[in-house]
């Protein structure tokens, strides 16, 4: 199944862990060209199914996917801008959306279609397949939303959510911001008990295992590039502090029990 009739080539800029996940799932459906400015990974250097090409060739594709940290997005946009074709579709896959939307809107030519996307999964959560997992699409410019959404639903079997960039960042500040924050705290409290555990504690350990392999860039984007994340953290730590105060005050023996003890 193709994305749409006039999309013959897809360029993937970035071949890290998530770029490889993208290539695995869309590669069978499209003519995929890949560029990574850092290196050709030795594990795929001799793999003829992975077609590494120059930045110019990848940026000239009908659809260009930017699979890189949000911190690297501005430089990538500047480098691909001269090579983009009129009516090309450009999309990112970052964990936040307001900043990428601003950058893509400002730096890309008016002639290209833009969709900001966020797959709500990663290499760890998608290692056993991505069918049924969620992806957010934030339309920015042009009319490519429908064919992209249709391809993601029908070919990749993803659950597509349409959102604005601001609503996405508000929700993700809670959903991902708190998950990664709690996961980081728990990870620094290891080692955990292994014998006397409960089902709920095993679920907490799963949270740690799912976020521990995320890159530093992903963690920083979620916590620092999202303008709504700071207020969520403040609320979380404020509630935690109040709980500490309540627990400390309840540790004092009530007066009637003091009298009985004497």
C-alpha cells in the first residue's frame, strides 16, 4: 500500500534507534532513502536493503521524515531547505510539538506541506510490533493530513489522534513528563527487592524498564522543551511535599493514646 499516488520516494533523515524503527515498518511500503550525518552504522553498512544516500538526495524525496532530537531540528531544517521539492511533505517525530511547529513554519518554504507528528511509542514499547499503538498528527500547513493519516491507519495499523500542537504539549507534559520523572526517581533508588514484591510494584518496575533506555535527548526534550512541563513538575512536587508534611504530622502519637500508654 502506498501513501498516495504522487509519493514515490520517502527520505528518512536520522538513523538512530527510532529511525531504525521507522525504517523497519515503512520500508516494505515505500521507496526509502536514508541519511544520517554522523555515520553509517557498521551493523547495516553491508545491508543492501538499507539505502543510504546523500543529504541532497534524501531531502529531495516526496516525503521527508525528520527523525532526530528536537535540539538538532533547526540545523537540519536549514540544511534540507534548499533541496526540498515543491509540494513535498515534511514531518518530524519529536516528543514535543510547539517548538518543532514554530521552526518548521518559519524555516521551510511555503511550497511544502508540513505535519508535526509524535508516535506515542518508542523502540522499547514497539519492539514487539506497533499495531494498535498511538500516533499524534498536528496539521501545520497544506493538505497532506488525510493521505498520511490513512496510510498510518491502514498500512501500519496505528491509532491516529489529530491534535493541535499546544493541546499535545499540555497533555504530554502530564503523560510523558510525569512518567519519565517518576521513572528517573525510581531508577536512582535501585536496586529493588526481587522476592517480596506486589503486582503494583512490578508495574512500577516496568515503568523504569521502559524509560531507562531512552536517550538523554528524549528525556531533555520531554522535560525541558515542553513549555507546559515545568508547571506539571511544580504541581507534582508540591503535592508530594504536602504528603510528607501530612505523614510527618500523623507520626506523632495522639494525646489519648499517650495517656493510655502512661
